[in-house]
């Protein structure tokens, strides 16, 4: 009887069909991300569409390909952008293109299907110079961990002009650092897995674009016409970046009041922690509109602003706190983005 009972149970348990989630197709919003500044190009405009998802997580963000993208200024001059075939959906200005202070710029897009979109005009405002760029170590306690998370915070000193309202936006440019590895600890891959130390190479130079984990912005309501210090970037310590020397370019951009408002709302949404005091999540409308359907929701923002850059070298030995060095038991040249020789303008 027991054998018959278990046989019946196995028959019933073996006939369970998989449950497939059926998600109705939702709106696929066009998203526009772009920034032009007074620095030389190429400047990038990124076009994507969001997608719905269900049982199979595919195509959540899809590039918009083969669009016609132009930038027009208030004098009627038109600049055509070319799509980057190695990164579809990204459209680049010519290398010698740069915005001019006082000019207004409009982004215009025609998709391959024929839909036409335009931005509202964005006026380019001058950017005060960076008086000083410095750095300091920052540690962040991690619950349940003895070793805190850490990184380096960049700080700018600026003399804010009194005669105008300024809306600051900071971004990290490309970074390069000394990468140290241990080829003497290399092991052959399985199944052999035996010591096989390599003769070269211990030290390389790695280039990366880290961006910022948060949006760093400020308006001069509280320091208009004054000298001030502002934290403008945070670079996480991953056990590699600050073993020796780290170099990064900081971009300081003066954006419009409307662009600042957009960035502030995006920052609030990105820092939602799940508290009852958090603002409700929502689609944040930018300055892009459809000329075919004014009611269509278009996400993102086309920005234009004056820009200044400042380069800084960070000496890892001078930091108050560093993460334990991450050991890479291999030739440093096999690490993606690394080169044996430093950049031509490397000058710590």
C-alpha cells in the first residue's frame, strides 16, 4: 500500500506545468541623454527605449538606431551627428565642435520610422574657474563588516560670481592609475592547476571611466558672490585604484536653471531608501517633446553649458585609509584597459 501511495504522489507531482508570467506590452518611452559644453568634442547624444519585461529579462533598454540627429544654434547653424557603429544608439558631434557662451542650442531628432522630436532651447552660461581641487579619504561603516567601505572625495574651491545665478554640475572624466599585479603568483588553469610564475609584468597603467555613483550639483543661493568649498565627486576604493598613483579629470559645468531642476529631481529619485519620507517615484519630464504628438512622454534631457576642467593626481600613500590591496595573480597586461607604458601626458 505504501508503494502504491508514493507512486500516485509521484504521478501528480510530475505533472506540474511551469507558470509563465504574461505581461501586457507597455509604453516604450524614448529616452534622450545628451550634454554639449564649451570644451572640444566629440560630445555624445544617447537615444534608447525602455521595454517591458516578464519571465525572460531581455531587451530592457534598447538603443535607437539609424536616427538623424542634429544640433541647431540660435543663429541657424546646423551640426549633424554621426552614429557610433561600435556603440549603437550613441550619436557623436565632430571633434572640433564646441558650444559657445551666450549661444542657445536645440537638439532635433528624426527616427527611422519618421517621428520627429525636438528639445527646448538651452542657453550656454559661463563657468567660474576652479580655484583649487583637493581630496580627502572617506570611510563608510558597513553593517556586519569589520572593514568599512572607503574611497576618495574630491573637493573644489571656487569664487562664485555675485552678478549672476549659477547652477553647478560636476562629472568625472577619464581616469588613469598605476596597476600593480603579481605575475609571480600565476597558476595554470584547471585541470592542471600548478604554479607557473610569469616573468612580466608587475606594473601597468589602467584607464577607466568611473563616473559618479551620485549626482553632484549645487546652486549658489547660499554662497552667491562668496568663496566656498564643495564636495564634487566620490571615487570608491576597490583595492586597486589607490595602491600607488591615481589621476582623474574633474569637469565643472554651469547648466541652466531648468537643467539643474531636472538633475535635482533625478538625484532625489536615485537616492530613495525605502523610508516613508521618500518622495513617490515618478517619470521626470525633461525638455524633449514630440512634434507629432505633444502628449507623448519623452524622458531625459538635452543640456548645454560652459565647462572648465581640472586634473588631479592622488598619491595613495598620503591617504588616511586604504582598502587592502587586491591581489591579481597574473601579468598586468591581461587586465582589460591596461597598458605597459604611461600616457604621454602622465606627470604626477
